């Protein structure tokens, strides 16, 4: 009886973690700063601090901005146009730096599409893991815990890919402005971080549900 109660508590804890992770991921898609801009303290403490904050306030992107961009007809037309140019250039024998420069806008567009896809996928997988985990509390079927684990692991992978792609489009090693030690740099925002944390912790919770939440006969 004590063991059964302990296992039920483990399952409830896992479910609670999954709910929290799902909420975090949804919040990540909803906040205004999927990406952000960091103004160094040297600038903030100077007479130009307020002006720099004002100028960079709207320079970040929300997930909604990214989603609106990749679903717009103009974006799809641009991607088709660049793909056609690349195909024609490759047929003509273009290679090296010239071809890489031609491919750059198309590859950047693909990254934006992937960010939107993996961001949404992370939330969807966490939702599946949460619902199935709740169902497994009432239905003693081992397959349900397996589904929770798989959905959790996929959410973990998806969250990591989403934040990694976000970092790659920002070119985090570059600066947007530099005056001596004072810099303005693009950074990963709270939105991308929340989705990644939700996916990672949710994934680990799904694995825990499978290995530690088994009901012994």
C-alpha cells in the first residue's frame, strides 16, 4: 500500500512538472522577445543610455513575428525565387563564395521556418505528454507511460533545436554597434529560453515517468 502511494506521488509530481513545462513553453511563444538586444553596461551608464534603450526596444522579435513572416505569401514567393536562382546558378556551374552568398538568404529563410516549426512542435509534444500522463494516472496501461516518455524526449530534442537555430540566426559573436568596450549585441530572448527549458525539463520528466512511475503488480 505504501509502495502504491509512493508511485502515485511520483506520477503526480511528474504530471505537475509537465504542466509547468507546458505553461512555460506556451509563455515562450507568447512573450514579445523570442530574440532580444543587449546593451552593455558601459552604454547604459553613459549619457546615451536612455537613447540606446529607446532605439533597441523594438529590435527584438517575438515568436509571433517569426510565425507571421514565414506564413506570409511574400515570404513564400521570395523563397521560391531564391530557390530558382540557386538551381539556375548551380546548373551554370557557379560555385565557391559567389554561390554561398546567393544561398545565404534562402538558408536564413529556412532557419526561420524551422524555428517556427520546432517552437510549435515543442508545445504540441508537451501537451501530448501532459494529457497522456494525466490519463495514465487512471488507466494502468504501460503503453501510456511509453507514449509520455517518447513525447517528452521528442519535446526535449525539439526545444534544443529551436533555441540552437535561434542562436544561429543571431550570429551571437557579432556586434550591432561597438564603441571601445561598449557594445550592442543580439541575444536569445526569454521566449526562446522558456520554450527550451520547458522542452528539456518536460523531456526529462517524461523519462522519469516511464522509469520511476511504473506500477508494480
